[in-house]
C-alpha cells in the first residue's frame, strides 16, 4: 500500500523500531568491539613511537662517535693525542647533547688512541646514553662505537 504524500514511516529513525541490518540482540556490540581493539591499536602506536625514539637516540650516539673519530684521526702523535682527547671528548659530548636534545639523555663519552703492533695508530670513540622512554620505569640505553685509523700525511716527492 502506498503512503499519502508527505507522510513517511519514521520508525527506523526514531530509535523505537528496529534498525535496518541490525539483528536482535546486537545492541552494544560496537562498543564492546572497540573496547578490545582500541587498547591494541594504542599499544601498536606507542610501540612504534618508542622504537622510533630508540633508533633516533642510537643514531645520535653513533654520529657523535663518528664525529669524535674524525677529530682524533688527524692527530699523528701520541703525546699530542693525550692532550687533545679530553677536549675532543668534551666536543663529542656537546655534539651528542645538542643533536640528541631530549632523545639521548645523559650521554657519556670514552675515547682511545693506541699504536698497534704493526705501527699504525688507531682511534676509537664510544658514546653511551639513555634513550627517552614513553613507558615509566622502562630504561633503554644505547652504546655506539666508531673506529678509525690515524691518517698519515706524507710529503709528496717532486
């Protein structure tokens, strides 16, 4: 039977009649599904962000160690290296603090300049720090090390 013009069946819109596609007893299932899915999605998001923060802190420590190695490699004398190492370590510490900002906390630097048995001098710089954490009580640290051989500058023969 056809309804008169201007009159429509509004039972489905008023909330009193059954919804289209809804089965009897399905009320509240969306909220229940969201209660299970939302924590899993939040955990996935926070884990992704935490992994990204850890990788960033790790990269900052590695780049700071490389910077220190590049500064120590040009020192060709053990006595001069002993005097320069504290200054280089201080510059690496400032570099890591500046570049890392809040992602690499409490950076520490250690370096070495040693002459190997073959007569070549090698340098290494180690940067260790705490990575910022989204989870209270979770202590993530990173230690990165860079090595290099001391450059030898020789006079070119003419």
